C-alpha cells in the first residue's frame, strides 16, 4: 500500500472494513486464541471484585504519586491517569512480526538523522524536498557536522501503532525527541502483579521489568570514546512542574542514577560536571527530558533557565552524550512521517514491514483541494502537533468547526496533513461497572545502542475511555492498560 496519499489519493485503497476490529472476538465474534484464558477469567469474575480491584488500583497509583499535569487546566493540574483493569493481549507471533517492523523503522530513523546532519544524501537523491527540512523549526543547523556517538541519535524511540484487522499494524506517529509513557507501562504491570496474580498465573506473559536494565546498557554503550572508568549517567529534568516529572524521577530511580536539573550541572573546559557533596563529578551521558530550545542558553534560547550553559559545546567536543540527540525532532514531524516508506527503502534497501497510515500532504495543491472537499471524512493534524491538540476529527466535528478549520488550511496549508478516519481496533475495557469495547493504540519503546536494537515485549496501550472516541491521549480523557505479549 502506498505510504502517501497526494495526487493518487482518490485511487488509493481504504484501510480496514469500516467496522472496528475487536481484538478479543475478531470480526466474527469468535474468541481469538490469545484471549481465551482472559475471556474465561472475565466470565467467572464477579463485577463486585472488579469494582474493588479498581478502587485498590487507584489507591496504589495515588500512593505512588503516579500523576500527570495538564497545562492550562487550572482545575486539574495533577491527575491520575485512569488505569483499566483488563489487559490487552498480543500473541508471540504477532509481537515478533511487530518487533521486526519496529526495528527496521527505527534503524531508518537513526540513519535519516545522521544523514541529514552530515552528507544529506537523501536530499540529494530527491527523496524529500529540501525546504521541508531546512525550513523546519525542528531541524537544528547547529548539529551539522557533529559526530553522533555510535551513529545512534535516537537511542530511545516511542512508535505509536494502531491496528485495524487481525494481520496489519500501522504506524500512526514516530516519537524520537523525548518519548514518554514508559513509566506507565512498568507501573501497569506492577499493579497487575499485585491485584491479579491468579490471572497472570493462567497466562505465559513475557516480562517488561527488564526495561530499565536494557536502557541502562544502551546508555552505557554510547558513552564518549574518551571517557574512562565507570560511566556516570544523569536524567536531566526541567523540574517538578513539568507534566512528565513523575516519569523523570521514576526512571532515575529505576536506572539507579541521579535526577538533576540544569542548576545541578556546570561546564568547565568543555567537560560537563555534576555538583555533589564530594565535589564535582564528571558526567558522561545525559538522558535529557528537556526540549532542544532550553538545553543550553549559550546556543539555543538565551532566556532558558532550565538548561546548562556550555552543554552543547561539550556535545560538540565529544565529551558528553545526549540521549536523545539534539535535532531528532525532525523525524517526529508529520510531514516527514508521510515520506517514511521512501525513507525506509532508501536506508535499508527493503520495503517497509510496517505501513504508514495513508497521508495527504496539504502543502501539495491537489491534496489540499481533496482535503478541503472531504473535511467531514478525515482527521486533519498539525505537522508539529502532539497530545491530541490542534486537530480536527472530521466525522465528530460540527459544520462550524469544519468551516473554521478550512480557513486555517487555506492560510497555512504547509502546517497540516490529513489522514483517513481509521476504525481503530477495540479491546474489552471495564467502564462504569461493565465490560465494553473501547478503541486503543500502542506505544512500544525501542532502544538502540552501539550493539543493536532491544525492545521489551509490550508497550504502553492507551485507551479511549469515552464511548466512540478515537482520541486516546491522557490529556484528552484517555487511560492506559497493561499490555501482555504471550510466549509462543
């Protein structure tokens, strides 16, 4: 299937049947093999036990401080992310197929970023228009010519996956800057262990608990070549007011490394140091959760109080590794996403194992005309948007909303892409005292180090808790599920 719907949009084949694929019961209502043990358990478990376990889960999350912040929401600055009791299940064969596709895609993303900041061969070959890169705010010219440790600018990637039938997974978004959510993946599994040990005992579920060990090994493998002795790694956070601060502190604790803010670090002679009670300590690797703009006021935003003056000079000198590298956000751009099938072929020499969702690039006049004529059928997104904001879900929109969005598209067509409204797969979900299907997506976390790629079997399943909703983001009312991958 073509990865891009531009001039050939009208002749492209639609995704899915229009009817949501039920991951437990398929299209025909027959329980699928991977879900048999779970379905038996659900049929014999009384709802009052599920209600009790739901309250216990909320208490566990609250006691652990597992929250997220919603910017601009004065009534709910800190919220618990709703946890659904019923796990999502993938067979070992399904996971193996998905894992191969993820490995290929992240390999291509890493090759793209290395190439864009060095020889730019993909631009010379005419695969991607130059203006789409060089006029892109996510492109960082400061990175041109810098040697990236291990040629791995994206050691941590989160790839958003959707499903529409039994056989095919589609990539909805690539997240290569500072992908979040892994703490919820790990916490969900821990809560499942605590609340439903009998259910886990009925299934051969592959573990996700080794994620922290895998991440630590990846970060250590990418330390600067001139570093000697033990590797010092820190997690750099913008601070406690950041929406993902819980995850930052969670990961630092799991990795056994220091959680630091910019004021805890300083640069001397192009070497990065951490302030400690025993004196300065050299830092080798920074797992940074601070956006590019705020990393170094001497190179990027001069008004930033979150970063470290001189940090980028250290990176340029090769004395510290930044994970992920500066400028990786170029691959998160939704316009660049539309070229991913060609990008995968260019760097791997093979056809993509994972399909893109067909995408209209509104910057192309014929595609824009099609989108404007079919706004009621499409999902329109900002190329730099995230979190479910700045988008139009055509079938759920009003005529006034479509009219307003039409004006936006005409004024700034380069700022938007459009995709068909997918019938996202559903999973059984415990809502308001009963089990009902709700739409889901999946964010697996792909780790790449000097020795290759590692993917723990699972990921963060996000679920749209509102009936009929296709928006799974926590900021838009979504929740999360434990994700099980069964042994083969």
